[in-house]
């Protein structure tokens, strides 16, 4: 899983694949013919991340040509698109479809602005984690197009082989002559997103889950595994090995890896380009676990929601399932962001690139980030507690208070 060239390899082949099959991207079902037969002359408005408008132009044009329904792509600022959607849908001024992240689901559902999406048999064509993340309280609301998770970046010129465990990672780095073998961003208020793989290795998820997804009444944060994780975290902090340091933020972690003073960097695909552009021989490895259990990171899934107030739900569903949900279009979106596609066939094509394949391998163990509203109560306290533990606070007492504070906030 190594790359030494600038950028990601294999994109030319992916681009060619997309170009060849894009013209036939609606052949998967007959839904579009049914839409045209209805004689509809309506339009669909789709809000899209401005950087991905071009990736959808082909699908929009073909859908319009085949059905007579005009697809209007509107580029939006990702920092405001969710709030604008929530505010405008009740007024009837919002779009029929909006691009967004799966962890918006709890808020969007609570506000009543999204409609269920019937995927039917097509659900089996997606990576399981993508469908799990797209489902809220047993109902699917999102047409997924990308799955994103962190993994361990390794400078293969400094350390030739993947680490078999967390301790082995530190040992390999020290054997290479490094005083700081591993870096991960934290900061003064901590960063539980990046620490979660180690927490899960101790059997300490945030919430329990069932057939309908995460259960907000089943807070698992304070279980015995959580306390074990907290104790381990303290042993790796300021008064222990120093592997975790709240003085290291994202920029400092990145620079350490780029400078070659750290051989391992726990981060996401968004940082790979900086490393390969710096000429580093990057390998993507599974996250080394501190226990005999897998270290499971969060998976973030991106996709498209349908407005609860759309007057064109049949057409919107058709466009999403039979156009956005095709290998060609998902590969076009991949080219725009270099994030693993959610559709299995597209993910396999994109994974011809060893970097993408590395993230896919790690993502096979990933768990969806909880989208339930109760998760807001967790973020409020979680990072601060972990930062305190790293800096020397009593691990068990601090962790117990974290669980107690979260439970009280949820109630």
C-alpha cells in the first residue's frame, strides 16, 4: 500500500472508466422511463457542495434529456448548506435534494425536513457501513456516495513494515531513531474523533445499538471498557510515555510527519496529498490496536437527502437511486474528492489506487458516527475529559464524571 508519486495514483484509469460508462448510467432500472411516461414537465433543484457541481453535470443532463425533467444544480457553501436547508424547507423555498453528511440525520429528522428514501434491492449494492450510516431509527434517508475514515499513514522509508500493535508501532519508530514515532492531533480540548479507534479496542462504544441503529438510552461510555481505556490513555499521556500530547494540534502533527520526525500519523484521506506532494513514500495501514481487539474508527458517510416538502418525490427518488447511485456518477464524485465511493462497484474500481485501498481496508472495521441527537451531549464533554486525562488527571475518576455528565445532559 505504498505510493511515492505526487497525488493519488490510478485516477486516470478511474476517470476513463467513468467517461466510458457515464452515458449509460441510467440503465440500471426502468424508473426514468416511467417518470417520462407520466408526462411530467416539472424540475428538480439540487443543492450541491460547490466543488462537486461539475461531477454531477453529466448525470443531470442525461436525466433531463431522458425524462424531460430539468435538474437544476445549485452550488452551495458547505458551511451554511445544512442550516439553509433546515430554514428553507418549511417555507417551500428549499431544494428537492441536498448533499450532506450522514451525521446531520438526527437534526434533520428532528426538524422534519427530510423524507424517507426507498432504495429497494439497490441497498445491497452499497458498502454495509454506508447503508448503516444512512439509516435512522430503522428508516433510510440518505443516498450515500462516499465513505470516509481515518487510518494510519506510515513513512515507509523510515519504517518498512506495518505495526502489529500500538506498542509495536512505538518500538518500530524508536528503532528507526525517532524520539516521536507517532503523531495524532489533539489540542487543548482534545480530539475524541481521532482517539475513538483506541477506545473501541477496549470494548467501549459511545452507545449500544440494535436493529434500528444507535440507542440513546443505552449509554456505554462509562462501562468497564471505558475505564480501562481511560487508564491506558493516562499511561500514554504527559505522565507516561508521552505518545499523546495536547500541545500537538493538526498543523503540528502534519509538519512532524512531513519533516520525517514522526514515522506514523493517524489522520484521514484529506491529508494524504500533502504527504505525497512532499515526496514521502506513504503506506496506509490498519490502526495499531493497544489490545487484542480491532481499533475501529468512526466512518463518516456523505450523500444526498430528499426534502420532506419536495413536490417531486418520485422524480427525486428516481434521480438519486438510478443516476447518483450508479458506478459512473459515484466515480465522478470520487474524482472530485478522492474519498472512497459508497457504491461497492465504484469502491472496487477506485481501490485500484493503493492509497484508497488502504483506507477501504481500515474502513471495513469502521463504525458509523452516531447521528442521534444525544450525540451532541457527548461531544460537549468528551474531548475535554480526554485532554484532562492526557495531562495527568486521574483517569478513572475523570472518565466516570464524563459518563455522569453526559447521562445527565441526555436526560
